[in-house]
C-alpha cells in the first residue's frame, strides 16, 4: 500500500519483491483457499472461484450458507 495525493493506493508487488513475511502470508492464503475449494460443492465453488483471497472466499461462502439456512427456516433472506 502506498499513499499518493493523500489517498491510499494498492500497489502490487512482483514475486521477486516479496519479503519472507509476504511469502508466508501468500502460502497461508493458498493453503486456506485449497481447503475451501476441496470442501465446497460445485455451486458454492462457482461463487468464490474468482476471489483474490481466502478471506474474501470465506466471507462469500458464509453469506451464502446463512442465506440458504434462512430460506430453509422460512425467514427473510436479507443478510
């Protein structure tokens, strides 16, 4: 992240610029995504396959599960 003209701006690093901390975070994110992908059905997988991070994938899958549970209970589907 960089600050330019007072506004934060995301600047993507190349793999060559990764620090050891960046490499660890990237690896953990890949492991988390792998676990999520292996445990989801095809319908749920199609909803999250384009997410950049496991955190975002998890958030979307949780929302979808909550909506499904509410529909099964006859409750409104707003999250």
